[in-house]
């Protein structure tokens, strides 16, 4: 039994359950939708309370311009509860106007308060809304969040696909294959090839949806497809590694999901790296998702996938390491059965 025979056999097994196969093709679309929804839901906003006891032309001009500024919500604050409102987080800041001057009260860091002060001063001069991104600091964009969600999904999906290895261990199929002309290496290689084909096809569906609906990610379709090679190899290596280490499908699915989510959490899927505590930023270096996001950041700035040499090298090392662990796991299994 050759590598291609293993590939063909696994496809037949996968297609035997047409419902499961259909769901597998639809899920990448849902993951992209989920990424878009998460990006919208986590879009930063800044709520400002205003105290304007004696309205003037300038103070009204500033308030009206703040209301027109994207990402800022303006409410009338109460002088009786202003301290409580700031402490409880009802308002990110309170601006108190007096004649032609203003005072800002906030529990935010001094840098944020200074940026807000500069914005208000600009609105004193001109009633034209400006970009307030510096007010929020670093945050994940649509491209970063969707990419991270897709990688997370494919890690779990690839582990489920790799469970054929676990099934064959339990049923004795792997033992019978070893007694045939097919080697254990050919068997694992066939499973990796099968997993890679399925995973890249799922990835292709996801990025094609992004391209089809002209989502403003700032990344070209070609760069997404090149990135998919490393995403696919990493997911396939991760899935094969999980299947090689455990002897129960439930264990493979449970541990792969837990590890994938943990790597996503520390890798910056939900919180931008710059917003993490320094210790967590250092820990995030062990998460491959952090390096995928790093390269996505570079591509959003106009670079190609292959310009992120450092990230590519680190991801390639992760992939090689996972395949080595998988090989050791399978070797231990075959050694126990001789």
C-alpha cells in the first residue's frame, strides 16, 4: 500500500459520511463570518461625558464635532456623579468646559489623556473630525482577526481529520499495514498528505469568501494563498502530532481543542500583542499564531508573505518540531507492537 493508496483510502472514508463532509466545507465560511462579527463587536469605542454649564460657541462646536467623530460617543454627565461615573467606567473621560477652557478627568493613563487633550484642542481650532486611532492604541484589524480565527479552526479540524490514525491504532489496521509492504512512514505520510489537501481546500474556501465579498483586509489574494501553504503544513503537523500522542479519539479532539484555544489566547487572537502585559508578550513567542499575525501585520502594510523571513523561519521550525514529535510517537507505538 503506497502513499497514494493511503490518500485514496482516506478520501473514501471521509466521503462515506456525506453530511460530515458537507459541514466540513461550510464551516470555513462560518469561521470568516465569525471573524468579521468578532471584529465588529470588539471595535474600540471611547465614551465621553461632557459638563457644559455655560454653553459657548466654541464649547458647542467641540461637542458637536466629538459627536461626529467615529469611535467616540458623547453623553451629558452629571457633576454630582462624575467621580463615580469615571471610576465605574461609565465614561472613559469627562470634559468640563468653563468659558473658553476645558479640563479633562479620566482614570486612563496620562498618555491617553494627553492624546484626548490634543484632539479637543484641534476641535477648538477647526470643527473637522479627525482620525482618533492613537486614542485606542493597538488593536486587531479585520485581516489579523479573521486569519487568527481561520488558523484556530484549521488546527482543530486537522486534528479531527488526523483521528484516522487513532482509529487505525485501535482497530489494529495500523498493525496489519505494518505487516504489508507499506511501511509505517508511508502510512503516516499518506495521512499527512490527505490532511494537507483537506486543510488547504478549507483554507482556500475561507480566503475565497474574503475575496468574493471584497472584504477590506489590505492583503492580496495571492499573498493569502501563499500564507495558506504554511497554515496548512502547521495545521496538518499539529493534527498528526495530536493523533500520534493519544490512543483515544476523544482525547485527540479534547486536547487538540484545548491546546489550540490556549495558543490562540496567548498568540493574540483576541487581544492585540501590544495590549498584553510584558510577561504575556514574552510567553506569546511560543504560540505559532503570534507569528502568523506578525506576518499578516506586515502584509497589511504592503509587504509580501515572503518578506516576513523571521516569521516564516520560526513557523517552519514549529512545523518541523511537530512532525518530529509525531514521528517519535508513532515509532514508540510500533516499537510496543513488535
